[in-house]
C-alpha cells in the first residue's frame, strides 16, 4: 500500500526558511514522478515542484529560486527546501506520487506552513 507522510511544516516569520520532508512507503519512488503541491485557504491546490523519474527537477514560476526540491532514492524520500518565505506561502503543502505504469496518483495528508509576522 502506497503511503506518503509529510512533515516539517511550522509557523515561521517572513524571510525565514523551512525544509519539508515527504517519506514514501510501500512503493519504489524511483519509478514514480514525485511532486509538491500546496493549497492556501479558499484557493485551489497548486503545483509547486516535481522530480521526474529521470531526475529532472521542475519548479513553479512563483518559486522564484526560493524553493528547491530534492530526492533521496535510497530513503524513498523527497524534500522541499523553502527559503525567504513570504506571507503568501502560507498553505498546506502536499506531497504526491504518480506511478509511471498506471498513472495512479497518491497523496499525503499534508503539512501546514504558516508564515506570519
């Protein structure tokens, strides 16, 4: 059974940093596209970043070089390093995994990031 567990969310001030972690269980993440999404209150869930099966990393334009996604295949874990956080980055951050063969999508439960002064 595929399971994704996010952690690392917290309450921080503008300009500070956070590193989110998404640990995967029950599957081999090297055969999945792994991604980060976020959902702010009253808004739709939006794409943040992804790592393809080949290891190519893509980030949404709004990241503006502040966020960096990475992956540790040995640990079946992906990370999202977030620097220079802004108030508008406040959201629940979700990790997902898309199976290459079936296209099935799995989601974690999310981790809350709150940026406030």
